[in-house]
């Protein structure tokens, strides 16, 4: 398998268009134009791949498929191991399962030839051909995700809860909450490659950076006298797109609740919906594991709906 020097195969992009559309984080919002979502997240993103930082297009030895891989410098530095994300594979309708599995095995060998590596991919549940090729080729299922959405104007909200934005000087404390509220089914704790200590450290650093303002637009915490802060919710905003009615959203990036703040997940999510309404953002998005019954109850109570399902798969080598 070699780096591709010629353009992305447009016929394969077209062949995979229906499944590439599923890479949009809002493809299930029917009021948003499909053309807009395809261009930004689906076929447009695939056709442009190779022009961004760290993006590489690898070609199967037999030339029958292309594999869109991005090297992730921050993750590589944090883990001390070359880390990659597979966006997708491109191939035509005639590609056989055996040929795709062989291409995936060769992809792993190609990455291993560079040295120790870790690679992952978030694959829409509908993309059976890609999922079967990856698992046949040695990738492991790590997490199954349910992607929820809440139309802000249809939310069922309880009475307002007192919250405030976390301060930058609270970043280390927020990080400790994230590390302590361990979920064995999240992507990092479920993947043996990370191990418990490294997964804890990553979530702590992510929460710290969110509080410092690097990855989130706001981090909400309880604001109740004499109540210790043992929970938080990090939010990322996507502004409305000019000329695209109904676009724009707030996303729950990361949340954790410790024993001193039992019951605060629902309150923090409800205040996230209120915050979105105050900013004229029409929907709130939230992703969780298919095992997380507590979050399902929050979703049911507040008016969230299931939008889509996706799988995280990964592989590694020396």
C-alpha cells in the first residue's frame, strides 16, 4: 500500500455517497439541506481529503480501493506513539469483501512499517461493507455510540438550576473529576491499548483544556452555596451557517458527575439546552455509549431523540 499521488477517485466517492452522508453529525436533521451536509462532511470532505494537515490517501496494492488516513500530531505527542484516524475507505460497488479485507490487512502492515502506531475510526452503523472489512482485517470494535439531538423549542425542561461557567483556575480540579468518574465503556477505557491509567490521564487533560478554553466554548458547573463542585459539562458551539435555515447547534463534548453531585447530569444538560436557546442555536447534540442507561433517562426526560448510531473501531501495532 502506497501514498496516493493522483486525485481521489470521483467514481468511488459517488459510489459511497449515501454512506459518506452519514458522516455528517446532523445528517438525521431533515430540515437541514442534504447538499450542505454532503459538501461539508460527506462527499465534499472525501473529495478534498489529502489537502489538510496530516491527511494521507493510501492506495490498495491492487489499486481497487483508497484509504483516507489522517495523522494526529497532538495525540501522537501525548501518547508517544504515532496516532491516526481513518476517515473512510473508498471503493466501487464491485469491490469484494475478500479484496477489502486484504486491503485492510495491508493498511495495517503499511502503518506498522513506519513504527509503533495506533489507529481508530468512527464508522456509521449503516456502513456494513467498511465495518466488515475493518473487523475482518484485524480492527476491533471498541464502542457503540448513540447520537442524540434535542430540538431546543421542543425541550421539556425542569425548573432552572443554578450553574456558572467554570473558571480557568479550576481546570485541574475539573480534570480530576473527569478522571475519577470512570466509565468502563467509553472509548478510552474500553480500549485495552490505552489502559486505565492512560485513559484517566487523557480524559483529565481533555477536561482541563476544555476549562482553559482550548476545546470548548463553555464548561458549566453547579453554583450552589456549600455544594462542592463534583460535576461539569463541556459545551462546543457550532454557529448557524449563513443562508442555511435551522443550522447551528450546541454539543455536549464531555460530562462527568461525581458522588457529591448525584442528580446533576440532568440539571447540567437542561441548562445546556437553555443556554443554546439564549444563543438562538436550534438544537443540542449529545453522544453516549449504547450501555449508558443513565444518559438515556436524561434524554427521555428532557426531550432528546435518537438520531443515529455509530461504531468506534481501532487497531495498533509495533
